[in-house]
């Protein structure tokens, strides 16, 4: 019996590695051949060829993203610069009477100066103090503010990647989510974003990659659409540029 | 050029008028059908129930009957579809497998032959009635016979073709399924019949007497006076006016 | 919470179907939802365009991955481990349960929050956790409802498809200890509030896995509610149970799956959330699990490997489109199938995952073989053919129905010889005299009992087609037109092409 949790995990790992060998040998045997250990040629990798060159010009990307995101129940605003973003957030927070706001620790969001503009609200910045319970801060927040790493017009999706300064909870636990999307990050297809993760390679991937395509929803009761089941029920996508 | 009629059990024993309509209609295009009377059943009841040994015995009579034919025409997408299963049925008997492949390539469902081979889409029929069409599953899904009957019906003068709601849904026949799972099958044919009645059509037309016998049987059970016909009958009646 | 209360159901698919057929509400509820989902799927597929090319692409990716499963699964395991995941392998359901319980005990877990996972349903993991005093809480709205009801999911995607809002309001009111109105917003609002607390206090988050990306060791989840994100973000430990066939090679391949899965399941362009999780939280991260386990489960899946008739079953991406398209499912609902998986995929998967042929009930018979499942399937699994193969295997292994076997032998004897076949028709023409009234047969006894309970059978005409042939042939010969030169040459061309191996004119492979 292992003494510490770490030792126990190590024991499990040893068993797992042995089992992995027998598992793979078993699969190869059932497939009627010896183990494949070299990468096989994969002639069908990814989307069909006709799809790979498909591109919308910027204005159409904006239009389609807006249509699709709205159709899913989200809100979209087209803004010219970060000044406008600031004004929009300040007004929304005031209108909603938001008391707790949480945002990611990112340069663009730092530059908004929301702390000074919203003196009444309790505004916290993700992981600005490593000793704080940040999940609890996100859970109590009325509004969470994030920068989108990418967006895809075809599906109406925003992509957010996790990092020390970018919590997964910020786009998940607050009642309202605001995602700021610089226009140069808005792609046409999902595949343009996904392929970048292959290119980065395993070691460079963050723990969490999340595609968000509107407010949380469910149709589990009589196929009747309900918005805001577990995640944010109100989502704003702010297209900037 | 030897063009043979594969009459199928149901048209042979119960609906000879369907075979007759096919024979007389094709004669107008210079195709005098040959009828090898050593033919029996395609073997589908045994095949579908898992009795492949028995299905092979039956299939051999068909392979034998149409050995010398250049084209084999049937009034049923399902029975022609069964011939498409012959290569699988004989996959372990090379001497029969080759004959099975050959028969598969020369077998046509009636409208397939008319449209694809003879190039006929307008037989010059007049049929001044309100008609709805049930596309049988095996013909439309497994043989891909979708456009051919539509083309033929589009050219029938005076005929009002009303779309059947949920047309592509199975009528519930399924061969032995209708006997083994009689209550499920009964629920399915009742629903199909409801949809037929919703159209207010005088005539229900199709390409497979098994499905049509099923729906006609339920229409009769409910005392509904909708006339049920094979498309070959309708076209022949339409040119014989 | 009663975790996985056993529900006793009748033994045969026929008996279970009868229960459903007599439950008018259930039939209406299932029909209503499947029709909407089916319509949504058709619309989404048409809107996207080139649907068959995408299906074919999806099929090829799945075929390729399964054909090299030892390579890709091994790669996935190595990469996930390099990401810091504790990877485990379970050949059987018992092993998978044992591993899950051992982790829960080690973590001294009191509660486990779960997002939707069909694999854990297969393993009856909730009951197992309950047996060691760990509370397992389903957090998908539909799953939470059926867990309260002590039932199992009756649809892969919409677990509570068979319940209406009044039944749901009753269940949730009992849970809340106060009366909740049967209003979707109120009911969902209650569950949000209740489960929010559970997410924040749970020790373990447990998930299934839609896809696992071999090249980076990432696992991908598709969902709409956000509960799967909760489960993988908030608790300190994450356990993912994954079927060994869930692999795809790359993120690029995920684009194809992300195109096919949501459209086929619900008609959405993409589910509200698609999350790719690559290992536990990084050192400096403030959320995500500190410890992450992935248990790779076989439990009968590898039985399909190397079996040319069933290997494609492993291509399934669990979208539920075949359930929504199936006319049988629509009438009998999911519970009539008697296994974890229902509908056409369940009718094949349930027996296929079990070794013992003798124990299969007649589930494979609950299909009219109409092929709607194949047509709806985003990766083109020929389920209708597989159902026939299952029936054949049962017969070949000597577990066929004795009456039916005798009948089929008789059928082959008659249909194997034209003279006997003619004789049989003759016999029918004579024999029916006893039962024919006004040109039809209404007797509800003997072999026609089930059939005639819903239909009137036509009588056989005096002359069969072959009886008429001679006369007919003579008449036609006399009046036939000549075959045009153009048609003749086209026909000759077709015959020549056929001899060269061509001559395809529709029909599936």
C-alpha cells in the first residue's frame, strides 16, 4: 500500500503503462497485424479540399458573425475602438446595477481604466493576487469581461484560451459575459482556428480551449429552449476595430 | 437484346395487373419482355430474418433464371435491392459471387429502366386525379430511385400530385417485421395512413407492392376509399384512356 | 439522492414496446421532439451544403483512425501523460468502476458532479459510487431530472425526452421541498441555483469524452448548458471516462467532427460550448483541476475490431440522429430497447458489446430495415445491414426461433424450385376459399393474426401473373412497337460498359 498520494499515483502509473502495452498489442492482434508504431499516412486529414480555401471578406465576416451569434441568443455590438468599449461596459454595468465585476488580466482590458470609471462596483482582476480564491470571485460576479483570442464567423463562435492571467471561470461563472473581439482576430471558418493548435503542438497548448457560441442553453424540458442554465445567460460580443 | 421481367412474388400471386401494365407499357417502346418462368422469390424474407442458407438456395433460382438476360426489370425497389445484397450473400462462394455481381449490374427497378435506359420521362399519360406518392424505403434509400418517379409523374397530364407529409417515413411493412412486431408495425402503418388521408388524395401511388399492400390493407381496415396503385398501373391506365 | 434505482422492465423488446405503445403521452412526447430534431438536422445539413461530401469525409477519418487504433490510442495516452494526466486502461466495466472508486476513495470525495456521459451509464457508475457513500450528481438538466426519477436516459442527446413539464415539475418540487410551477424557465432556474452550490462544493468532476485528439493528448467536450465546463473547471479532481474508440488524430480533424456532430444532433452550427482540455491546470493557473484522470474503457468495444461486418460501429460519434430518424424509435421510445443505448444504434450496439450471443433478446428484430438510420448517420454506418448480420449470427449460432427456422426451411424448399413455387400459389388460390369474404381476408387467427389486427388482406386473384403470361405475351407480341435504333444502341453501350466493370446505376455498395 502506498503511503503518500504521490506514491499511489506512481503505482497506478506503472500498472497503467504495463496495461497500455497489452491493450495496444491486443488491438493490433484483433486487427490482424503487428503493432503500428510509425505515423500512418492520413490522406483524409481535416476538412474537404473545397472548404479549405473558403474565405469571406471582413465586412461579410462581421455580418455573418453578428447574424449567427444573435440567432443563438447572443448580443453583438460593433465598436470602433477601446474607448467605445469602455463606454459600453460602463453603461451596461450601470444599467444592470452590477456590483461585482471580474475581468481577465490583459493589456487591452487594463487600458480601459474600468476601475476608475466604475468606482461603485467591486471590480477584481483575475489572479492579480495569487492567494485569493479566484473561483469564488468569479462565481459572485455579475459580469465577467474577457478578450477573445479568436472568433469564427461561420459558426458564430468566440474562442478563449486559459492562462495564469486568463481564468476559465471568468467566461463561465458570472451571470453576464462580455467578450471583446479585435476585428483582426475574426476568422471565417472554425478550421482556421483549430489548425493553429496543431501548429503550436502539444507543449504550447493551454489547459483550457473554449469555443463559446452564445448564452448557455438547454432544450431538455419538452424541447423548449431555456437560456442561462449553468453558464452565462447573457453574452455580449463586442467587435472592435 | 434480352430484357427479362422479374415479376416478384407479390405481383405474381396477388397483383398480376402490375406486371401486365409493365409489359404492355414497355411494349410501346419496343421492349418486348421475356419471362423466364423458372424464377421464384428473391429470398429477402429469409435474408432479412438471418436465414442466409435458405436465402442462398432461393437466390440461386433467380441467378439461374436470369443468367442469359441483358436487362432484368422488376416492379419493386425492394426485390431489386435484394439482388444488390447477393454479392454479400455469396461472398464465400466464388463461383456464385461472380454471377451475383453480374446480375446486380444488370438489374433495374421499373422506373430506373424507363428513365435511365429508355430515356423516357413522358409516356403521354393523362390521369385527372389528385394523387400522393409514397417513396418506398428500399427503392429510394438503398437503390437511390428518387428523381425517376418524380420525372415520370411530373409529365402526367391532368394529375395533381400532392406531397405526402413525412413521405420518407417507413410504412411499417418490413417483411416479417409486420408479423413479428405486429403492434409496432401497426402503429407505423396507422401513422402513414393518417398522413395519406391528410393529403385528401384520391389515389396513393408507389413503386413497391409490399408497402402498398400494407397501406392499402390498413386503409381498407379503416374503410377509407383511397385507391392504391403501382406507378406502372397508373401510367398504363393513363395512356390507355 | 437515489443514485440509479433499479427499474424492473419486462423481458422482451415486444413486451417493452407494448408498454410504450399503450402510453399515449410518451409516444406523443417522443414524436414531437424527434420530429423537431430531425427537421432541424435536415435544415442545418442543407444550409451547410455538400452534406454527403462532409459525411464521407467524416467516415474516412473515423475509418482511418479505427484501422490504426493501436497507433493513435497509444499516441494519445503518451501525450496525455506528458500533459500531466493520469491515464488508465480498463478492459471491462468492472475494472473501470474499480479505478473510479479507488480514485474517489483516495481523494476522500463526498460528492462527484457529473456531466453527461453514456460510458458511465454503461458502467452503472452512479450506483457504484453510491455504494461507497459518494454522492454522484448528474448536472445536465435532463440527466438531473431522470436521476431524480430513478430512471435511465431514453435518448442519447435528450435523456428526459419521455417526460413532460408537469412530471418534471413534480420531481423538482419534491427535490426543492416547495411547489415549483410547470414553467420551463422556473424549473431550469431552480436547477441552476441548486447545482451551482453543488459545483462549488464537489470534490470530483466527472465527464465523458466526445473526442480525444491523439497528437496533443487533448480531450474534447461538446455541450450547451455549461455544466461540462463547470465540472472541468471548478473541482480539484477531474475523472474522464472515455470509450477507447473516441480518438481522432488532430485538431484539423476536429473541424470535420464539429461540422457533423452538432448539426446531426440538434441542428446547431456548433454547440454553445466546445471545450478542448489539455491536461490539468498549469502551475500558475487559478482554476481547472489539479489532478486529472482519464480512464480508457474497452468494455466490449474491441470485439468489433477486425470484424468486417461490425468494425464500423466504432465510427459512431453518438449524435442521436439515427434515433430521431427512426420510425420505430418514435413509436416505442428509448426504454423499450432495454439497454444503455437505444434506437437503431442501440439495437446494434447493445448486442455487439456483449460476447454471449444466446443472451441477446429480440432487440435486432425491432426494425423494419427501412434504412432511415443509415441515411441520417453523419459517418454513414450501415446500421440496417448490421441488424441483418446480427439476426444471421443468432440463427447461425443455433439461437434462432424454432418455429421460424422450420418456416424458413419450408420457404427455401418452396422458393427454391419453380414448380413447387407455382404449386404453392395454386394451393393458396384454392385454400383461401375458406377465409375470403368479398375479395378480402379479415380472419385474425393463425399466421395472419398480428397482420390482420391492423389490416385487411387482399385475396389472391384466380390467375397469377404466370398463369396469364402465355395469353398476355401473345397479345403484346402482336401490338409491340419496334425498338428504336437509338435506344438499341444505348442499351448495347450499357451492356458493353457493364462487361468492362462499369454500369453503375444507383444503389449503395
